[in-house]
C-alpha cells in the first residue's frame, strides 16, 4: 500500500537523523552540516519525529 512506503521513508529519516545527532554529540551545528540542512529544518524534523536530547523533552 502507498501509506506503508511513506511511513517506512519517515522511519528511515527519523533513524538517520537520530544516528547523526548521536554521532555529532547532539551538537546541532555539526548535525546540520553533516545532514546538509538548516537549523530550523533540523528543529522541525526533530519535533515532527519526537526526537529530543537525552534527559530533555520537546
């Protein structure tokens, strides 16, 4: 089904962002450089996927 492919893509994107954040030590500037996106885009995607730094909630 169409919906499952889109959901899988979102899951892959979420996991990739999370792994890059962890690799960069949760440093947003480094993460943005590695991902090739702006800080506002990173924040938007973190909020969308419910990603927050360890010990913090969005």
